[in-house]
C-alpha cells in the first residue's frame, strides 16, 4: 500500500499531471517523489500524515491551500472497497455520490480506500518567512496589539496566494512558515513590508527570516522538516486538541478582531503547556476552481481565514480526572469564546475534540443529511464507526465502552 504512480490524467473535468497514491503513502514519502519529477501536490503540514486517509477524506488544509484549494479539491478519483466487498472507482463521473462523500465528508466512514488519484502541479520557486516576537513586562499591551495587527493583515496575505502557520503561548508568538508559491525573496519582503511597518510603530522587536527556494519540497524541508518526522507545533501525544474555524469577516472588523484576540488570550491564559495554533488560508471556491456541489468539504471552510487549534496538556501517566481539568478548560472556556465570534461557523473535524457537543453542525454543517444517506447506501449496516463520524448515532456505548445498537 505504498506505491506512487505518475500519470497523465484525462477526464471531462481535468486533463493534466496527476499522482496515484496507495492508501498507505505518507507525506514524507510522496513529497520528495513528486519533487524529483518537477512537481508538487497539496498535502499536510505534518510530514507523517497519511494523505489518502483522514487528510483528504476530512478536507485537508495545506501550506498550498491559498494557491490550489483544499486537499479534497485535488481529488480526481478514489479506488475503494465497500462493506459488501465491491471494488469500485468513485469519481465525478462514476459513483458520484460516493466520490462526493469521500472527498471531505470524514475518514473511515463510507468505504475502505485502496488508492487515490490527485492533481499535480508544475513546481517552481516558493517564498517563505519566519516571524517571532515575545512578551516582556514592558510590552504586554503591544504584544497583543501586534497579534491583532497580524490577524488584520491576513486577508491581504492569503488573497495573494500565501498561507501562514502560527503558534501562540502566553508569552510568545511564532509564525512559521509563511508560504508564498511563486515569490522571490524580494517579493516576499514586499508582501510583508506593511506588517513590518506596523511592528515598528508598536516598538516590537521581531525576529525575521525571509527565503525563496527553487522548489516547494526545499521550502517545506527547511521550515517543516527534517523528514520524516518534521516539525510539529506540539508533540501531539502530550496534548489534547479542540478547534474552531474563524471566518474572514471577523478579522476584517476592528471590534470582532479585538474580540478574537481576547479569545486567544483566554486560550493560553493558564500558561504552562497550553498552546494555541493557527493556520491561515484562503480556501474559497474561486481558488479551488470548483463549486459548492463538487465535494463534501465543510462549507464553512470556504470563507474561513484561520483555523484555530487549541492544545491543552495531557499526561498519560496521570489519572483521567487530572487530565480532564485542562481539557475541560478548552471545551468550556476557549471553544465557547471562539464560537461566540461566529456561532454559525464550524470546526475542522480532523483537528477537533470528540467531546465538542455540536459536532454534527460544527464538523459537517448542511452536508450532514446527504452524507448520512450516502453512508446508508454504501454501508447499510453502519459497520464503519467513529465517535463523531457520520452515522455514529446508530450506536451507543455501554458502561464498559462496548458498542450497542441504538
């Protein structure tokens, strides 16, 4: 399940370079393989991610999203096996309903994936940047004001085709990386100059690095490598996670942008190992060059400016009750504060918490009922199950954690 094949794909909706990946292929394997062919593909920021699994099936944000769209927007066809043993191809012209559901409607829910074929793009220069500043006893107010200005600058940044990943603690803010396909070092400097000027006016001392690499893979390896492990924001086994999508209207309004910063303050107020991450993108249909009916990506993604990842510490050697305290803080304080900014928004199902009470609306939105119908067609006995997957209401857990029919 580790094969990677290159092909010229031809269909009514797309003709061009493509890559077929078996279900076991991870990002650290396919990125250098496509780079060797002079190409790039849309994949995860974490190099260990298996692309055909939850990444593509859940939607899949990427450092390339503002240029090409979400991961699910790249899918040309799925090779799958359904619960009755039927081996089939799902594409925009074959088994279209299954193709639609698999492309953003949640992983491990509708069929077993054998392989996936995605669009590939000609490689070229990629501009990058790192920015970092710290809070001191003298600059507390301006520290947060700088973060507010950063979020206000995001629409112009992502509309240029760039993305930005950041991490926030109670005393530091780090952006790594800004990714701008097609940008030279000089163009990157020009892109970030307005924000740099804001920082100077706030008297914030900011560490900064600006780069331009000949290929996407070299950019990725520099900022998010080294492969295979890569550079995650946190060690994911030491945290629990919740999340929320923030629409661009929030940062475009001075009052609501300030409220966002207040929510971010709350997210890291306990200090210690509480960390909040952000991924700023433009995932609009105009970028992906498709329509709302093209796939099952959560509709809220299309006007999202940043997806927030709220991490709280988790110690596997500690009692469950002790670990629940920081997790409850995120669920009861951080997420409600973020949700209040856009109550009708959503959350990225791959970077959320199974205890988020509004998961049907938050993870699937208006797509849920149609996704449930597709699942009933291809998995009539609800064999595939996860706590917050489509159709999970068909089961209930007993006191020992065993599943029983609802």
